[in-house]
C-alpha cells in the first residue's frame, strides 16, 4: 500500500515529465438573441503542464465530410495532465498552437498519479 508521501512523490514525478503547457477551454452559451439563437463562447478554465502523444492506433487517419466541409487527417491523441485537472468531454485543449477536441476523460481511480485524456486534432483540408 502506498503512503500519502509515496503518492505525492509519484505525482510530482509524473508532472516533471510533462514538458508542454496546455490551455483547457469550456464552451459557454450566451443569452438568446432576437432569433432565439444563443451565442457560443469559450472560456479558459485551466492552464496546466501536459504531455501530448499519438494514441495507440494513431497511424490511422481518415476523411470525414460534415457540414459541407471535408475534414481530413483525423488522428487520435493522448494528453497526460496532472491528476487533479478538471477536464470534461465537451472541452477543447490547445497545445503548442494546435487545437484538440476532448473525446474522453477517465474516472478517478485509486492511486491516480496523472490523468490521461483522449483527444482528436482535426485539421481542415
């Protein structure tokens, strides 16, 4: 069994291996306009250290057509952030100038030393 001191040390080690910084943004909806539409804005909820890697199976890319636009080079990524980071499935993340959509976040587990988040980076064709 890990002691609180051991767990704190492991968490510090994990964080020391995060060479980048990411900005986590959360979508907020504004007031309704005259047409009952809501404006959408993104608010920064955190700026934290991180490590970005291509996820398993990340070599596979595809092409998707949505809203009359062709999106290509869809590659899954794994983002590692400190264990207590508040990141949700509808958030977006910016790392080194590239923007990613959060696709999945883990549930808290015993002895969590970091949080690994599934991302997609979608580049416009």
